[in-house]
C-alpha cells in the first residue's frame, strides 16, 4: 500500500460564511500526516488620503480579527499554523501565497456574503482556479466528512494528476471513490440523402471508432482504480454516455458524494481562460466541494 506523505495547503479567508466553510473543510479534510497548513487573508488596499484615522484603524482591526479567528480555528488541528494578512487583490494575494508555500492544494470559499463580500465573489474563486499552477479546492458551504468521492477521468494529463492527488490523501473509514468516464455520443450529419451503400459503411466506421474510444477509456479507468486501490481507496469504475458535466453531476447526486474531483481541461494560456468547460460548469452547479487539478 502507498505510504501517504504530507502536502502543503493554503486556505484563504475573508471572514465570510463560505470562507468559514473553507476553513472547516481544511480542518476535516483527509490530509496525510505531516501536512503543512497556511492561512491567507487578502486585505484589499485603498486610498488613505483624506480618510479619518479612526476609519483606517477600524479597517486594520477588522482584518486582524479575521486573521486571528482563522488562526484559532486552524490551530485545533495544525498547532503551528501561520495566517498572513496580505495587501493585494484577493486572487493575486491567494495565488502569491500559494506560490510562496509551494502549495499542492489551495482551499477557497465560493462566495462571500458579509460586509466585505466583494472580496470572495465567485469571480475570485474562478480566477484562482484559472490561474493556479496547483490544485484548487472550492467550497460552497460547511461540508460533511469526505467519504464518498467522484473523480472524472477523461484520459487527459489533468485527470491523471487528479487521480494522483487523491491517492496522496488518507482514505477515511468506509471511503468510496467512483471513477467516472463519460463518452460523448458521436453525432453524424443526416445520412438520408446518401445512398444506402454509403450510409452503411459510415455507420460501421462510427461504431468502430466508438468501440475503440470505449476500450481506451476503460483502460484509463482501470488504471485509476488500480492506483487508488494501492493507496487504500475502495474505488470502482463507471462509464457513462452523454454530456460530461451532466453525467458527472448525476453520479454525484446518485452516490450522495461529498467531493467532486476534476482535471482542468486546459493547461495554460487561452484554454484555461475559456468559460463553459466541464470544470467551470461543475464549479457553478455542483452542490459539493470541487477539487480542480491543472
């Protein structure tokens, strides 16, 4: 069985409820022994000219209090945790801290609702996911213990890294993983206008292509199950047909999953900025935390 080694984690907070859920996730997630946890508070800077001193003092106290509360909470599991207040835009502060700490995973809340809610709107978590060079765990609400996982596997390097990352976590008692591959049905243009002698071969060729794709996907899924099994996870493979996002979310609901794990389709540049990908759709629609690996 694989030996689980510690990883580096950065958790971001702005004092909002979703940020508090992110901290709770950081406290309950199945991290391996030796995991190094760091907190970051992004304190947006603004012009101080002409502002009364007591306004600035209150502003400073607010963020110091946010950091202190995060520190107290995280020390319940990570006694030596550090929480840093960074003067920068939220996404830049989070990404910079993740880079400084060589983070394997960055944990963020999906949306802020407090006085400073603009610091953690969905756009911030999306930007972090798009720009991060390591995995990002996006949390909507206070989670349950993570015992049932769904991992999307599509044969991409990103999906392979998602499997490898889960293999580094410690399986809780009774944990189960559904390794899901989705085949999108081939769509052929209308063949009615073609002679029967042409339609038949085209359909057979399409069927052969689908069979080859299914065999390749099965090999990918079997490899993922084997790797997870070696790490102590009870995993099973499932192939579904349909739209990838819809099918993955259906498995999440049917299995009452606690976490959805996906690889980001794009690996850099323009691809990571495109909206409408499976990963970004999952961030918008999944009812559970989503872990995205670049």
